[in-house]
C-alpha cells in the first residue's frame, strides 16, 4: 500500500471519527466498514468500527473488531504483546494502539467487569503515561463508579 493509499485511509478514518462525534453512528459504521474493505490490515479501521459498535451497544461485536485489530498488531508490528516501549499519542502510528487498549477497557467497564477494565486502563496508562483518559477511568473504578452512574452524571 502506497503513501497515497495511506493518506486516503487516514482521511476516511478522520471522516468516520467526525461522523461518530456528530452522533451519526450509521454513517461512521459505513465509513469504517469501507476502510476495512479497502485494507483489512488497517488497524485504525478495526478500532473505529469497534468504537461505533460500542456506541451502538453491540459490545460482543465491538470486542470481535478489537480482537481483529489486536491480531493484526501482533502479527505486523509487535513481536510481543503488550509492547514494552512507551507510545506517543502525537504519533499517528501509536494512536490506534492506545485507542485499541482504551476501547477494551471501556467495554469491560460497561459490562461491569472492573477487574478486566482496570487491567486495560493500567496498560494504557503505562503505554501512554501522558494520557488523562486512563487515569480518569482508573479513578472511577477505584471510586466504584458504575457505567450507569457515569451515564447519569
């Protein structure tokens, strides 16, 4: 896949994320499915699809999409998982990895499995120590806040 193809996928990913932010999950899902059809090995496509499915409440399918993204990362980028080096959110190649780990945590948190959620948020905090999102989620777990209680705040 050439540089131009990578730019097309990056632009589509941005459009998918914008659709998700605009609360248009159906458009976002269509975009991420198009990305995966173009390149099944594009991890950010799988992570984006997982985020859409999570928002739609399809947690099992969201996990399946994350599992596919993780499988790709393990076969193409990381010889061992989890990575031993820190990741940089500002680096486009590291963002999908951090998003993937965070999304796993969110799914388990929403399912009420705080033990698994904590494991993923701790991993995210270790991989991306400058990120506030995992620290916030770890505080919520420590304070025994449930997904429902956060949705009602």
